[in-house]
């Protein structure tokens, strides 16, 4: 590799080995001499990629280096003779790599010993050069173009494989192969949706046809454009200009009486045996795999919790490895998005075949179990249906771009029946903002492991199912709150390729959309893209409401990255429990206010007690160190936890206000009843006194009372009771009328 600079005494012996290959491959005039090679090596020792066999024999090499402006002009001039582009290149024309400057690369020669001329050796040489140039390019040693002169058919094929195009042909005699100068640069780029071929070469690699498999995979590209003549222009191939690991955090909860999760935690104490954490989902497709990633993640996460946290409440949290699954990476058209099922709120699903003919064969009504069993969005994707009454077609099947493996972990806090499901994608090979967009649209799907263990071997058996549906069906867990995403990145996206892609990443909105031609570009997001929230000196952190971009200064091997992100991942999960608790409480309060106008103090107290169980997640003393606590504060602020808490407090205040009003109403009603009762009792008490006075008056005045009036006391009592009954009937009728008017105002009954 070019990074391996030879000691002075080893330079000539090495270049003599190179010359030996040249003599066996090229004509004597093209083979050159050793001395000019030594001089050029001294000017730039980072100029050779080479391959040795098992016995140490040098079998092939590739020689390239940046050149100065003088030689660059000669290379691009059609009048320059080939002799000046070969061994005649002097050390003065060779440039060294300089940071923050652009470099014009010239590939002087590539040669392989005849017995070893196989595709694998050529691939090793070209991949080695591209890997080195990518490292230089992303490190600030920008590459502006790569050129070379092909003097054979093999050389032309390699140049085309390197995404180069012919620039000009050097005049030559008829008895020799035409010598053609090839070049690859970014002259065809627009900085928004079209990357130049040089960027494609540096970031994506040579243009090679993917290996044929039984599974049909689509290219990841931008939306189709319309030319001035009305024809369709295929969208440009999307390229990724960084490497990353992706963490998805999915908040979930369960009913207090749910026992479907019990088998997952029966052997918590036995889950780790000699630092091995087996998958607890028996259906996951990689059962028995010796993949070290789950063990590394869980052991580092446990170590981070012990080191960073001393809270008693955290000891009730347990983290387990659920399994590894094939996830769907698609584009943002989401043909089956309207068929997703929410087991909590979607009691009945209705499909109108007249309004939605594409899905006319879906049952009109079906419950959760039937929805999962009768799911139509399966493979293969070639099947299309003609929409009745139209001339267009609709594809109701998934557009499969890739099936990356995702490791699924579940963090449980069983006293509160809350869970955070974490999906880990190591070195995600596709567009990051696309998988984020799938999360935003609740379109996180896996290949159902119960019907297809290996989609590459059995593509006809693929059945996609939402991860939420899978967890609901198996464990009765349901979504609760907003998902969050953390991306551990090797660096920010290259703005020289796509100008605002990082803004799309922080907004969790797809950049290479198939449905729209515009992109996110806001002042707030632009500010977030430049605001570093890191509390330590080994990384940078950019935060939004849904996404954390974690960029370590050294993007090392996978194990080292897991160790670096374990503490931050633990903090995110802890904040996620806060989000889940608030989302669940706000949902319950909203449902209570919407579905029930009579809120009792017992119901309010029950909600308060349930929330009280989650208070330990909010304690500032959860962390041992100020830096970690500050990281948590930044994440909590970005995730809008304070706003969620304010909303919950507002709901609770309103509930208590309603309870106070109803209590006041009940007190007024009770007071009125007591007043009526007191009046009745008072009248009853004075009844005998009044009748006695009237009797004495009649006797004194000599008035005879008819016999039919002799029961005067009884008649008075009857009159009094009748009046009281009329008053009670009036109050009942009035109260019922008030209730009916309230229901009419709320639209709960028909007029």
C-alpha cells in the first residue's frame, strides 16, 4: 500500500522487481528503466499498489501519483506524443500530496505477470488504489481528476471499469495498438442530485455488475426526471460519501396484564454464560450463529451502565438480545403504507374496492390476527396489477433495494411495563436518510423469519412484515411514542457531492426521494448541522428532535466504535424511557378526556401513581459524572422531553380542574337536596303546632268543622307531600334535560 513507505535501502530492490514485471509485459521501449523510477519514487513514495503471492513473489502492481500543472496540460493535450507520458516523466513533474489542495492523479502503468492475470489480482490493485485515494480525499487531500493512457485492450477495459471516459487518442502508426488517454472527473455533477463519476469512483468504487442472485435488487437512485421533449430521464445513481453505523430506538409498552413477554425473561440470570448472550427469539434466522456483535454490544452496554450510573432504579432495567433479522431497505414510495395496522387504535380496517381498486382483494374487515395472516405485500416484486378503469398500473409489492442485517435488542423496565427496542445496523451500506424516512413513516419491515430463513436462497418465500406487527403478534408489545435514531458517522456527508444531505439526515427525511424533487434546506436545520453538542474531546455530536449524528474523531474498527458509542447509546435509551412514559401518559390522559366526560379523582390518582413509577428516570443523580449528565441534558432538550412534560402537566391540571368542577357541582346538588330535606323536616316539625292553633281558633270562635275536615292534620300532610313530590319531579326532569343538551353539544347523540 502507498502508506507503507520503504526504507532507503529497500527502494531500488523493490523497483527492480517492478521492472522485471514490466519487461515481461511491455515491449522493450515501453518497459522503461529503473533509474527514472527511483527518482519519481523519491518525489512521491506514496505511488505504488502491489500484490505478492504466498511465497512473497511480486506478481502485479499499479503505479499512480499526483502531477504538477505542466504535466497535467501535456496529458490533456491531443498533440502530446506518448513518449512524454511514459518513462520520460521526470521527478520535477511529480507532486507530493498537500492538505487542502486539489490533486490531478496520473496512472502511469498497471502490470501483472502473465500466469497471474486473473480478475482477482486486478480487483485487488484497483480497489487498493481507490481505497487509498478515498482516504486522502476525505482527509482533506482533495482529488480533482484521475487520468491514464491505455495502450492495450486490457488497459481500456480496466479504464472503463474505473468509470473513465476516453479523452483523446494519441496518433500512432497502424501496426500498434491505439494509445488512448482516459479521464474521470466531476464535470458531469450538479451538486444536488447528480454526482460526478469521480465521486462515484471514490465513494462507491469501480463500475462492476453485481453478482446475479435469485433475489432481484433495485438500484438506489434519484427520481425520474422529464426532459424538454417530454421523455423520461432515469434518475442518477445515489452514492454515499461516508461510512456509518445506525441505531434505531423504538419505544414500546404493554398492558399490565400481558404475560406474552414472560418467557423472554424467565432465565435472566442465566442469559449470559461466559460472556455469551444467546438470542431469546427462537424464530430469528441466525440461531446458533457465532457472530460476536451481540456479545460485544451487550457486554459494553452493561459496562457503561456500571461505570456511568449509580441509580437504584436503573437496576430494574434489563437488556437482552432478541435476534438478527433481514430488514427491508426500499425507496420512499411505500406502496403498502396504508395497510399498516395499529393494534391499539385500529379496531376495524375497511377497504373500499371502488375507491381503492388496487387493494380490492383485501378483506373489508379483519382483526389483528387476520391482518397479519392475510398480509398481501410479499415478494416477488415483478407482479403488477392494472387498476380497473384506468390505463395505469400499480405495483403493490415492495421495491427491494437491499436487505441489510439488523441486530435487535430489547431493554425492559418491567415494573412500568415499558420497553425500548434497539436495532443496530453495522456499516449500513445504503442511504441513511432513506432508512430514517422509513422510521418516520412507520415503515420498518423485516423478512418474516417464520416463512423465509434466507431470502437470497428462497426469494419466492419472502414475506415482509412490519417489525411492530411482529412484536405485537409474538409478545403483545405495541408502539408508544416517537422513534429516535443515532448515526455513528465517519464524517459529515461531502457537501461537494450533495449540498444539503446532512440537513436531511438530521430531519429524518429522505434525500434521494422518488416522490419529490425538492430537498430540506432551513435555517434551523443549517444551524443544527453546525452546533456541536459534545461534552468530551473524542467526538462531535449534532442533535435534532429525532436524530443524533455522533461523529468520532477516529472512525476505527467495528469493536472500537461499539465501545465508543456504548455510553451514548445507554444515555439515549434512558431518555427514551422518559419519552415513552410521557407519551403513554399523554395518550391515556387524552383518551380519558376524549372518551369520558366524568373524570373521577380515583382515575386521576391512578394516572399520578403510574407516572410516579417513572420518576426515577428523571433523577439528575442517575449519572456519576457531570459530563455524562450534561450529555443527557443535551439529548433531553433535543428530544423535547421538557415540552412533553409540560403537555402532561397541562393535561393533569385540566383533569384536576374538571374534577374540582364536578366536585363543586356535586356539592351544590347535595346542598340543594339537603336544603329540601331540611325544609321538609322543618315543615313536618311545625305541622302539629299549626294544626293545634287552628283547632283552638275554631273552638273559640264556635266554628264547627265538618266531619270530612276532621282529619285536617292528615290533609295538610298530604298537601305538603304532594308539593314536595312535584318539586322532586321537576328537578329530575330539569337535570335530564341539561344532560341531553350537553350530549347534543358534544355530538354524542342525534337530534
